[in-house]
C-alpha cells in the first residue's frame, strides 16, 4: 500500500506554526502533492468538542491527568478519522501539533513527566511517529507576547476565551520550551529545529529545504 508522509509542526503558542503550515501546504500543492492539513486538539467533529473543553479559560481548571487524557482521546480520534486514512491514500499530512505537544505541555509544563506521556502514546496511538517534525523556536518572549495578543483579539471578536494556556505563567512556558529542546536532542533524525530571529520568508525557505530533502528520500525508498 502506498504511504504518504506525516509531517508535524511544533512550538510554543505564537511561534508562527499556522502561517508556516499554510505556506508549506500551498508549496506542496503547487507541485502536485495531495495535502491534508489538520490540527490538535480538534480537526474532527468530536475533537472540536474536546478542544472546546480543553481550551476554555472560563470553566473550572482541568486536573492535569484529565487534560492529558483528553488530549490523547482527541488524538486517537484524529488518527482514526483523518491521519491514517490520508496516509494510506498516499497523501501528505500536515498536522499542527501532535504528541510532542503533550510531552512538552503536560509532561514538561504540568510536570507529568515524559515517561507517562510516551507510555500513553504507545498504548493509545500505537506509537505512531511522524516522518518529520518541524519545531519552530523563535525568540521565547516574542512568541508569548504574540500568542497573548492574538488571544485577546480573538476573544474580542468571538466572545470566547480559548486562552487556558496563554494565561499560564512564563515559568510554565519555560518548562515547555526546555522539554521541546530535550525532545529535539533525543530524536535528531525526526525533529528539525528552526531557531532564531528569522522572518516568515526565511523560515518558509528552511522548511521547504527540509521537506524537499525528505520527499526525495521517500521517492528513492519507494
Ligand atoms: P491553539 O489555539 O491551537 O494554539 P496554537 O495555535 O499555538 O497551537 O491551542 C492549542 C493549545 O493546546 C496550545 O496552547 C498547546 C496546547 N496543547 C497541549 O497542551 N497539549 C497537547 O497535546 C496539544 C495538542 C496542545
């Protein structure tokens, strides 16, 4: 069976993932590749409902274990409904966040530890691994400031506050950031880190270069 390519995007809130995913999808489609774009949490009907619970900043705080379990429930649904069928149809899946987010935010940020997250990933997601993960790490303070501004604007527009995470303290985000670095150091083959003060165009170019290399590899292997 032909198998597509599974690419995930990771990074702090406000790291520019959404813009880069759109740019990469357009680049790939322009070259005739079938692309599916999705995000976590969300991306399925059930997942969107879980997302509302996960990100609602007004409700009672979720217990960290409940939060993690719901992230995995959302992921299991996305794998079954969107990701696996697309890959089996030979498509390129671009996913905004995957299990690295759970390891960074719940494992690192909430202090639930990597081992628990990885064990759940093995059990619930059959240890499914992305072919490539693009980890966007621009300046720490600028990312957070952007995420918080965006959240305020979205709240003014929609009346909904999806900012449960944006409301966290900087120390929480430092732990998330450190955990991302740890994951990248542990899995250098899969995780490509794009760091520093680059503009949108420069980041896009680096991403395209990395993805083009992987595509070439897939063509050769296939
Ligand atoms: P979202 O609005 O999609 O933010 P972004 O555009 O920055 O990805 O919100 C997703 C939030 O959920 C984000 O703060 C990270 C968090 N999250 C986790 O804590 N664990 C997870 O497993 C996932 C997928 C997301």
